[in-house]
C-alpha cells in the first residue's frame, strides 16, 4: 500500500472493491453484456443506446496532452465541482476528518465538506488577500486535516499564488493532499503547478473546461494528480459520469485546429480585463478595485450611490459579495460590447463605439478540420496555417488587402491531395465573413479593383447576399506551389457561395504564381471597401441584404 494513500483515504474506501463499469467494446464486437438496447435512439444519434466508457479514452488522451500529464494522472468528472466532491468523499470521515480552506474563497469546498460531515478549518487570507503558508501548515498539523484547498487564481479575489509558495506548502504538509484549484489559470499567463506532480506525491490540481474553453454548459472538469490518488478517486466515481454527447462536444471543441482561436479569445479577455480595471478605477462609483489574474474583477462600490439601480436599469448582472464588506462585488469580463455597457453604467465609457463585427467558425468532417476567426474592424492578427504553404500565402493576401483580421487553421487529408482542404477553407472563410457581416448594415457593399503589375486582375464584388461567380482567367493546370490551377476557380465558387456575394474575376498574366496571387490580392482589395462600415443603413433599396 502507498503510505500517503493510507493516511488520506477513508479506510472503508481504501478497502472498497469498486463497482465495475463495463469498459468500451470494439466497434465490431457483439455487445450483450450491459442490457442495452440494440437500436440507436429515435433522436437521431448514432450510438447513444450504448453506455459510455467510465473515462473515455480519446478524451482522456486529448486532455492529458492539453494539460501536459500522462492519461493515468488524470480523472475526468462532471465539472471541477464533482472533482471537489470526489476528493472530500474519498478522504473525509464524518465527524472525524477536516478540510482546510482559505476564505474568502470558492464556496463549494466548504459545502462539499459539510455535506460529507467533515469539519471546515479556516485560515483566512491576509489584508492583501494573500495566503499565509505558515499558518496553513500549522493548522493542518494541529487538526485532522485531509485536504487543503487553495484557489489560484483565487475566486473571488483573482490573485495568483506563486508556484514556489505552492511547492513549499506541499513539502511542509506531506500528510495532506494539497489541492490547487486552477479553474482560471488560463487567464493568468502563469504556468500550471501540475509540472511539479512528480516532485510532490500529495499535489492535486483541478482544471475545468467551463471558463477558458467556453464549455460551462457541458460540465467537464479534471483532477490531475499522481496515479495512486487518481486510483483512489476512481473508487468513488459513478460508473458512467460522462454522457456521450458531452464527450463528443468536448472533443470537437478541443480539436487542435481550434486552439489558436481559443488562445486568441483568452488574450482578448485578458486585454479587456486590463481595460475594464483601468476604467473602473476612475469611476466615482468605485471605492476600490483589485488587480486580477482571472476573468473577473473584485471591486468595492460606493454604497451611498445609485450604481446598483443604474446596473439594474441596463439589465447588467454582477455578483454581490457583501459578505466580504459593504459594496463588495465580483464582475465577470464579457465581450468588448458587454464591457462597454458596463463602463457606460459606471459613467466611464471613453468613446462609445459601434459593436465590433467578428465571428468564429469551426467545421469538422471526415476529410478536414478547419477553424477560422475573423474580425472585420481589426487588421491584426493575420495567422494562417492550412498545411499548404502557397495557399497560406494566398489567404494572407485576402486578409491583408481586405484589411481584416483572420486566424485560420486547417488539418486536412493532404495525403490524398489539396482539394478538400482548399474547398473547405473557402467554405469556412466565406461562412465566417458572412456571419461577421451580420445584417450588413452600414457596409460599403461594392468593391472594385483594376490592374496590377505585369499580371492584371479586374475584380468587382457585390456583398449582396446572393452568391454568384464569374471567372475568366486561364490558369495553367499545374498551378503553383502544390496549388492546382483549377482550384482557384473552385475556391472562389465555394467562397462566393458561403459569403453570399457576387464576385466577378477577370485576370491574365504570364507567370502562374503571379496570376494566382494577383487574383487573391485583387479579391482582398475589392473586399476592403465592400466590408468597410460607413454608416448604419442597410445599403439596399429593399432594406435587407
Ligand atoms: C467555476 C469554478 C469551478 C467549477 O468548475 P466546473 O468545472 O464548472 O464545475 C471550480 N473552482 C472554482 C474556483 C471556480 O470558480
């Protein structure tokens, strides 16, 4: 037996023979061992008549790669919430054992402990909302503490606990599990303490897909810990905690092609957090505001003002934390537009701006996985990786000359040829631009481009909402850079279709590389005035586009 687990586990859990969930079966096996129904349900899903694996392998591998651990160091649960509950149930005997928390902190640690009948030992943060490691270690020794919960960045304060502080505490509390809840770590810029798992048998890290990965609705979180701790927790895990649609959605959302969009969005939240922090700091309604490493800000409002009514009148919800002191609130960071509404209610919106036009599209088929994020009112970033160097260069021309931000990643069946990837990128880019255009209010709508260099392209565009392509260019079949000549027309057919635009292209030139490039550049140039927002009217006598 592992001596740490001997100390941590409830003896009856250590001795428990766990309920044996049916494992995953190979696709062609005849599975008659779980009393399932042989037919798929009438809801249309393919295999929801089957129980899922207790810990679905594909998702475990994806999350292990994402978090930098081995699959046996990871346990998936219904949100980090359930992981907290599993930890308490596996370790704490009612009326005998205790957990240690550092208020103000996430409320569920104490609730889970009380449900289990465990005592809750509190070592309050200091006046600057920092943890007191020596006091924590002393209280852990003086009480029958099984679990120490730290939250980093902390909720509701937002401050990060430095890695070294965590490691020193793990070393000075070898008889407890030190649980570091990193629900918000992605917003901090700091590394997870998980890299130190091999140094500390008692270190446990909680992660979640709810915050940084926009997946609060599917309920998926993880415990990362050394294998003996994971084995212990598996004993109290329900047989089938993760519904098949949840697992499928997590795998789709975490597809590697989506990661640069996810990171881009995290960066946007961090930028917005700093903007809102600075602006609220100047509001006469705010007494004090704390810097944060998470996607929220803790603030103390002036209580004798009408700020709460002003927020209510704008239907803006913020979280009351008056238990921490009069006027204390926690404010989540939203989109730029939502934050502008907040700043406006606080009387500190610098310049009212039109809502930014952006969209993100992710499309996955058996042939390709592609994601794109466009922002029509920003020029940066332009980052493209389709696996076809020449095509990346062409897409960059559209974005740079069209003057919009484009983050695009593709992973396609290039071992067959480039056809599917090029066509599907056209679909995804066209769709992303169409979605970002929204109702097309205020746009220039039309675009024109005329000669360029020794090759020349004449391009006209109408963002009419009605797809059409006229293509008059004689491009050598051999193409350039692995990009076949005939794919140029094919790309713009799909692009026009999904963007909802009439595009007329006439081009000629001697050098195929130049000819293709001048077309992509020209389309970008023609898109530039067409995409640009000049007012607020829908540019059509019909009133819709
Ligand atoms: C939101 C939050 C969680 C819960 O995460 P889920 O995966 O949604 O259950 C855990 N810990 C902290 C500190 C949180 O703020």
